[in-house]
C-alpha cells in the first residue's frame, strides 16, 4: 500500500514527505518520482543511498536545481543520464 501511495499524484504532499523517509527503497523511489513530493523531500531523496531513488529524483521536474546539479555528477551513470 505504501508504494502505491508514494506513486499516486493525489497523495497529499505532507504524506509524500513522510513516505520519502520510508525504510523501503521502493517506497522512496515512488516518492522521488512523484511531482507532488515537496522540493525539500526531493532534495533529500537526491542524496539517497539507492541509485534507483536518485535516478527517480533526477527525472522529477520538481527537484530543486541545486539537487539536480549534484545528481548531474552522480557516481552512477544511470542517474547522470536521467538528469540530462
């Protein structure tokens, strides 16, 4: 249920901010790709340990520019490619 809520555009931003801190990478991945996730949460997700979460944040137009700049230099090529 949490992964579905994280990826749902109708989920309220405060709930998405909470889901962005979930222990499950797949839940964080959903929140990172959701345009309704608050920018501060996306900035945090841009530094996530899991490259798939960082890649989703890199592809989210709501991710703050400083976080996108960091992702552009990510060690994982998939993350860098997503941000182009």
